[in-house]
C-alpha cells in the first residue's frame, strides 16, 4: 500500500509530466513509460496497443487520443535521430493504466490519478484506499468460495460452512455474528465483511486461506475438525493484530463496500464519457 508521502511524490511527478498542446492536456508516452516503471519501450507499446483496442471498442477516436509524432534525441557527438513518440490525452493515459499490472505501485497510482477529474493528492489517496478495500473484499469473496468448495468435498454442506465461518468470526472478533452486526450497525441481511475496514477484511481472508490449505494438508473431514482448524487460524490472526496494536472488534466500521464500488464505477464512467 502506498504511503501518503509516496502518493504526494508520484502526484508531483505526474503533474510535472503533463503539458498543454493546442489547448489539450496531454502526456508524452515516453515520459509515461518511465513514470509507470516500464524499462523497455517495446513492452510499453504492447500495453498501449491494448489501450487502443479499448479506445476503439468504446467508439472513441484513436488518432485524437493517441497522436503519433516523432521526437529528436541526441545519439552522441551532437548527432540526433528521430524516434517514435505518442502524445496521449488523459483518457488515453487512463486506458493505458487500466491495461497495466496494478500490482505495480506506479500503475495503481496512475489508475486513480487519471480517473479523477479534480486532481488533488488527497482525493487520489482516498480513491486508492477505497480501491484497495474493494479489491480486498473481492479477494475475500473468492477465498471463501474456494474454501466452501474444499469443505463440500469433505462432507460439509452450506449450513456447516456457515457455522464454521461464524465460529471463525467469533474467534477473530470475540463477538458472534449477531453481536458484531449490532455493534457495527450492519443490516441483518448483509455480510459483515461488507462493512469491515480493509485490515479486517484482509485478516479474514488470511485466516480463510490458511484453513483452505491446512484442511487439505491435514486431510481434515467433517464440521468439528474443520471448525477447530478455522477457529485456531482466526485466533492466530487475532494474536498478530493485537500484538500490532489492532483490536479487531474495536476498529470502526467502514462505509458499505457496495456503495464504494458503485461510486468508483460511476467516476470511471465519467472518464469514459470524457
């Protein structure tokens, strides 16, 4: 996760790289290549081509958003040669970032930088945090799906899985599902995870992932054995959090992750309509 000072530093770099040409804000592809951490131009070109396909599929004018130009560079002894260059609109940069590897911090930042209309470091930082939380929730959903599949093969039905998951939550938060929902103000019909802060979502994900692995490694079967394993894993995660000064049940609830996800998608649509 990017720290505030890192976000501010990247913000300054991206701001300084932009220029106004004939009244249009744009970025040099060669400069963007370096900002996004691509060492080789040819690798970056592959990402640009994917972004062009996305631009074409959206019905936008590729030539406007990806303007091919040439650039003179020194090659020694005062000589120069022309190299390929592309002037990119904000929309083009956004598509390039979306087609990059979001595990790279520069690209994760760029995805949010080019998506927001009012470019302030604080707004971008908040959006990065919200994006991280949405991704964490999606990851937990996938991990629990994998765990459910493994448990089903070992004689645990949906009711048994719900019991195991609930016992895991009680081990992690020291409160049962009903108590935790009441404390956090979560509607009874909604999953607790939709209202947890990012660190708690990741804690649940870590415990569930360990259970998935250990159930297979230890060849566990049935609700009782698997429940104990899941409780032990959640207790282990809780111990780590407590040691780091984080008491899971005392962390404040976060905004409904579904609302956050809808807001992020709405902002992205505004960029696409630009």
